[in-house]
């Protein structure tokens, strides 16, 4: 494992780290593939869970789920460690790095010094890879950055021991073992079916296509709020969850399209290429939706019916993709 | 989205950095494309930042009028809401709302003050006397 580290630029932190760690451990895998077989794609709208007073809108599964699902699907051995204090966490990390290991870390975006100040928010589940150290700090490969970065020891300690929801508690992980034979085709089939089932047939009203419907109804109710600012902040919040760094555009739908086109080659099924371009159109529709939300945020005249209509189009075209994929009987 | 349709709005908050987007490359395959940002995303992020700054200025005004404790100023300056601060401190939201009152805040135990200092990464002197926001 003591070969040089090659940084690669990815769209999403968790799938990027999984892809990077696996590739360096001897099993080259793209980010989109890691995202796909990790069942990263979803939609969830949780009005009860608030982020700074706004309902939680998620286009992907909760943190750590990609890592854990990929581990299960490919039969890897991943060692996850948590610590009670920053000192032992730092010492342990130095030991691992000196042994030539590449280590995945869970951190808080707010405390990472190399993040632009405008983009620092309290999000505790940002993943990155530590691949070395120098006199002042650790050398970091942060997948969502174009080039490798650095963070001083103290700064990284703070980021690893941020408090609050998803508190990382110094969590770090390494891939210990990869099985000799991996049946990628089987993992792909399982993952696609699982994602389709979740999106189409979930019993929960706030997940999958039903969740999109719920968000649509919430948008239609926006004009009834007494504060005009609320509607604007609400729509801005949706855009941020969908387009801000780490989604690959269109709320992860474009990344999933990349996954499907890779699957077409692995499984040798041409139909998956059709599914891929269908999913690409879904991603574009989400971007159109974000654009119409942004016009409303800027204070222009807008109608919630028009925005809701755009959202309905996203929902309908997504449903077509999942039904198509189910019809393939993978 | 085709590769040449990937937004290149050179948004200021990336500070010259670029992010990875997936777009259709030449042979109809999706590949990672570098984007210098999308103005839609920029608008949404800056809106969130502005909202915190607005709340911070308001909290500072109330603090200087003696209606609010300095806790509110630091909370919004560190981009937290009452809910976030409650999760970070393990105080109930209603206790934080109490701590926002000047009289209650003055009587807080050194232990609680130390916890707030730790969360905001400041000294006690700074906690009691926040500088005016820009």
C-alpha cells in the first residue's frame, strides 16, 4: 500500500473517497460506480427534521451509507475507528499515515481551513482522504477539490471533533481487505433493483417519488406563509441541497446516469444506455427546476404553480426511468 | 447536460477553484467535467450567508441596546441557529433561549461560559464583548 497517492477530482465527497480508497487498495472503481452500487441515490423530504429552520431535503442516502453498502456488496473489510479525545485520534492517524496507509476521515466542513469562507456551514459528514503529512499538518486529498490540499494539525482536530448532528467523533476508516473475486455484475443488479424499489414502492410518504409529491404540496402552500422572506429562503434551501458542491449536478441524477452507462458496458446490456440518457434528462429537468426556484428567490414575480409544475415533470420522468429499469428484469 | 453546456459562471466564492459535474462527453458517455460554478448555486449560497449576517447584525443591535445577550451575536456569527447550538452544546433549546436574555446570561456558571467559549473557539472576554459586525 506504500505507493504514491494520486488525487482525483470527484463530484461527491463520500463516493469520491470510497472510489479513491478502493482504487489505491488495488480495485480501480469510478466514483459513479461507487455511488451506484452504494445505493447513493434517493429522495427524501423530512419536514420534521429541521436544518436551520428548514425541512431536510436530501437527494442521496444518509452519510456513511455509501461506504457501508459498498463494503457489503463487494465483500470488503473496512475498519472504522472512533475516538474519545482528539489527542489519541491525531496520534493514531500519524501512526497510520507513517505506515503508508491512506485513511478516510469524517469531518465538519465548517472547520476545514481550505474551504472558501462562504461555503463553510455546519455539516458534520464531509469525507476526505489523508495520504501523508509534513511538519505542520496533514496532506489531504479532498475529492471535491480540484487539487490536493493541506490542513494544520489543530484545524483538522477541530474538524474531526465537531459537535452536533452526525458528530464525527474522530471517525476514520481504512480498507483492510479486498476479496480475491468480486462479482461486480451481481452487485450492480442488486443495487439498481434496490434503488428502483425504494423510489417506486416505499411505504413512507416522505421518501422516493412520494417524497417529491410531498415537497410539491409544500411548495404550493408557500404563499400562505405570512413572511415573504420565508418562501425565498425555502426555495434557496432546496437549490443548495440540490446543486451546491458535492452533487455532480441535478441532485446526483447526472452521476447516476454516468453509473448506468458504465453498467451497460459491464453487463453488456444496450438498454442500460437508454436508461442512462433517460436519467440524464431527469438531471436536466431538476436543473430547470432549480433555475425557476432561483428566479423566485431573487424577488421576481413568480407563481408557485409554475415551480410545482417543473417539479412534477422531474417526478414523472424519474418514474419512467425506474419503471424502465424494473422492466429490464436485471 | 452536454459538456459545453456545463455552467462556467466563474463565481467568486470558488476563489478560482472548480467543481466536478457530470456531463455528456463526445461519444455520448457521461464524464466528469470541470465547472467554474453556476450563478444559481451562487445565489442560493450567498442568500444563506446573507441571512446569517442579517441575523447577526440584528442580534448585535439588540445586544448594544441591552435587550439581548452577546450569545446571539456569536451564535449567528458562527452560522448557527438555536437548534444547531442546542445540538452542539447539549443544552435544551429553551435553555438557550433563556441564555439569550442578558440577565440570565450574566448569571451563567463559569462551566457553561467555558463550554460556549469552546464551541465558538473564543475567550471569555471576547464572548462578553463581541466586536461590531462589518
